[in-house]
C-alpha cells in the first residue's frame, strides 16, 4: 500500500512505550488508543504485555470492550503479547471469574503458566513466518496455550533445552486469520521481526 499502516497500541496499562517504539521501527504510523473514537481510526491494534485482569477491567471502564469486540468480529488485525494473548483467548485457565475475554482466538490459555516473576526466563525460538534465524524470547509471568482450535496456526513452541522445567514443547505463539499472539515479550528485546510480521498483516488487510 502507498501509505503507512495506522496501528494503535492499547494505552491503558502495560508495555505501551516499548511496543510503540518497535512499531515505529517496523514502519507503522502509531497512535495510542484509550477511547472508542481512537479505536475507530486504526487499521490494526496491539494489546501489550502487562496485567491481564487490570487491562480487562480498564477496557470495560473506558467503554472499549464492546467496540473492540465488534471490530475484532469485523476483521481488525490484532497482536497480543503475554497479557494480550490472555485477553484474546476464548478461554483462560487460572484466570479471575470476572475477567472479560475478547474471544478472538480459538485457544485455551493458562494464565501465568510459567510461574511467578522469579520464574521468568529467556529462550531462543524458531517462529514460523519470521526469517533470519531464531527469535530471542523473554517470558515474564507468561501464559502458554494448552489447546488450539482447528483454525489456529501454531507458530512457535518452547524447545526441549529451556531452563523452565515444565515448559518444553509448550505452545507460545499462535495465529488465527489476522489475529497474532505470543506468550513472550518481543517488545523488550530490540528485535522487531515479530512486529514487522504484524505490520505486514495489517498492510495486507488495509
């Protein structure tokens, strides 16, 4: 397309600044999204890493929950990292009973599956659709995907050599149509390839 994709970053809580910087590097025109009117103006949206229950409550408080669900049903490309993955999932295990789900990915996600903050770790992953070698991934109180529906593509799993005991072979990156999600935080590593993959998705749709 001839102009930059307009990609919003949900700016209610979490790694907003880090995602914004990576999207700029990937060639997108970036704007914060806090209100329904701002959501209506973007071609794609990033749900940042942060705290999924807090983000869930804030989506409702800022009257963004239903407009975002509507846009997702209409095909809005969305990328969620860590907490963003939790919000996008159809079902969450170990979540709060009052937590809102966007139901944009036909997956079952286990919240904080890799453990507490002290259990954070890093690993090199082969990610489908990302060229140039392994992606160095940072996991912080991260979820993993326990079950995927038929329309969901598995993009990455944790390898057998990870330092996290029960993490081997767990699903940590998925895609369904124009919705992308990672358990890890690509916004924290300086490697913009995941963001470039998302920007290409948005450009193809726009």
